[in-house]
């Protein structure tokens, strides 16, 4: 069964590559700030990715949910930690956060985040 998340992960590399070619200054500026702020510091990169995922869910940004779910897993977050984060989003936001939890589960499943 194909999901929005699976389709995203299949098409995202070519879409982001096209964006970088069309707007190299935007891509470079964003990449620079991302690189400077998302590495380990007082917070680990894993903690920062979990925060970014929670914000993406709260803002109802599907691409953010997909991107930061992947980054959370790569940074060592577990499925359990990511799903617990979803509970915090729902507690803070109620229904608007709740209806995006399926997007998060789709992302975890598409990435094999077990």
C-alpha cells in the first residue's frame, strides 16, 4: 500500500534538487543556518530533531513531519520516543495535532522506523 509518506520519500530527492538548482541562494542560506543550529550543543542533535518534529506537527507541515521523522531516526530516536512526542503535540494542541499523528505513523512505517 502506497502512502503519502512513501510517495514523499520517493520524490523528495528530485524535488529538493530542482529547488536547489532554481534557488541556490535560498538553499545555501537555509543549509548554513541548519548546519550551524542543528548539531550537538547544549542539546543533542537528536533532541533538536525531536523539537523540530514537534514544531512541524504543530504547524501541520507534512514535509516537515516527513523530513524530521527521518532525521530523528538517523539521530538515534526510537519509534517509542517519536510516538511519545506525538502525545505531547496532541496534549498541547488537541484535535489539530491529533489528525497529523497518522502522517507521523506513515512516515515511521515508510522508513522502517521500528
